[in-house]
C-alpha cells in the first residue's frame, strides 16, 4: 500500500493495529482507522479502494461472529488446501490444489458442509462466499441480516414515502385533518407526480401505519401548527429547577376504613409535601380526616428535621416495636435505615392546596423567619386533579394494598372489634 508518500508491505494485523515494513527496512505500526482515512492511502494493484465499513466487529452478534469464523477456515481450505492458510500443515487429499481444480474443491466442501448439517449449502454457495471473501475479507463472510436496524417505512416504495411526507407537509396546521384525508392526498400526489397506475400503492392499512410512523409525534394529523412566534401559555406556575425550590402540599383520603381506639370507624387521610423538582416525598403525616387540617408546623418539622436526629427517637421507636402487634409492615432495622435515608430540606416556597394545612399568624411568623414563601395552588379545571395530588393518591392506593396484604392475625379477644371493622369495610 501507499501511505505518507511511501510504499509499505503489511506484515501483521492485531487489535486494530496494522504493522508495516518499507522497502528500506523501516517499520511502522498504525491504527487501522487512521490508516484507511489518511490522505493518499491506496492499495497498490487494487482496481478500486475497498469501502470502509462503519460497523465494528464487536457490534456483530456472537452467533454471526462464530459463523463467519467457521466460513473463514472452510474458504481458506478451498483456496489453499489448508484451513489455517499456507504453511500450516498438509492439505487433506480432496482439497489438494495439485490434484484437484478449484471447482472440484468447492464441490467437495459443499458435500462436507451438507454432511455436517449445514442447511442450503451448495457449490454455488461456496463459490459465492469465496468470491466475497476475496473482495471484502472476513467482513464479507458476516451475515448482514443481523446488522439491519428497524426501519419505520419498512419496504415501502421510496416514491410513496416521499408522497406521504409531502402530504403531511401540506396538511400541517389543519385542525380537522384526519389520517384518511392524508392518505387520499398521498394517492393524488403519487398520481400527479408519476402518472396514474405507475406506482403500486400499499394497502390502506399499511398506508395508515406509514402515516402514523412518519408524522411528527408532537404534531400528529389534526393538531394545530406550531410556530416559532407562538406565545406560551400564560399564567402558569414557574417550573422548579432545583430540589427544595417549590414544595407542594396536598391531602388525599386513604381508600380503607380504620377502627379507632374507641372502636368506632375512622376515615384516615394522608397529607404530604412533595418536591416538584425531584418528585420526592419530603414529609407525610397520617391523620384522621375528622380532626381537620394538619398544622403547617408539623409538616415543616417533618421536612426540616430528620427523625434519626431527634432526641430520644430511636429509644421511642424500639419501645413502640416491643409492644406492638405480631406482624409489622417493616422491621425495626429496616425502618431506621429508611428513615435515615429520607431527604430533609427547608423549602423555599410552599404551594398549598385547598385546605390541606391550617395557617395561623404563628405559622406565618415561622415561615418568615425561615425565609419560606407561601403560595396558593393554581385552580384546577372541573374534574381534574393536580399532578401532586394524583401522585399522592397513587401512593395512598399502593400503601393500602400493602397494608391489606400484611394484615396481622387477630386473637380471640380482638374478634369483636375486627368483625365491626369488616362490617364497616375496613381493616382492624
């Protein structure tokens, strides 16, 4: 080859490096990618430069690699009589180049591969693999079907694809445009451009899938056009860019009945503070809905002070577990670990939903001293819930199912209250 205005002979290939030697004895080691991309690189004696394949060998599936390497040994044996190339031993009688022609050796290899269980291998197949190996080397023996990526247009005629794109461009911004109208416009464009019945169109179902695949996901057929000068939606809340910047407080009812200490059914709700930037639950308080809203100071304490740092909390937790029921949702070590890993933060802005927390002048003084701003949640449309409230409702539903699944067994002295709870549709 010619590289850097000198003639070189390739002496070896290893790990993507090409080892070269010049006529005067000089040696060089060059990366293969740099060698083939260098200005003036040319293979001496070749009719045309071989195309450089952008796919790496490591990207080929293992099964295809093993198949290509197996073909390599067989093709070498057909060409030279030796699977490992010249100088690697003595050829087998049926592959001796001195005794048999190339066509006879190809036929012998086809019979051998058929006897080994290779499907659809004939002399023409062996000849084709030998010729492609001579043009492309090992890469020519790789089954290219493993490298084909999925195409959104499949095998559809390129003229039909171009017509669909043109139809989508013409229909862009029309609010009442349907996919059927896009397909009909595509048929007209194909007929006007290439003549009637000159291009075979796919079935209507295939055209429907093609339009869906080529349409802009942010602007499907029938949506209004998006322009660079279009103004954004006014009046919306600012987006939270960092944790603790905006924390929203919401309340959701647990879909489960609970029996209180006096044996009467109690409706339980959970009030939680969710960080809008990260979606993390900073604080959650379980309370009876009849008791009214949760005080804001309770949520602030839950958010700002980790329980593991509160004086005497580990001892109180151990005491509570010591006299608790037979089965708990979480063991004592797991609960301590989960509590220690829960984030703590002093919010910059509290977004209060309708009626989740009671606000007094003392709470306003505390928020002012901590630098916390209070902001009412924007009004919601009829029948629509905020994203934070929906998240809280999902978490409440998951907790309820987990609590029902982990329901402890009742003793004989607890059967009466348990029966009352079951009649009320709840859990004791």
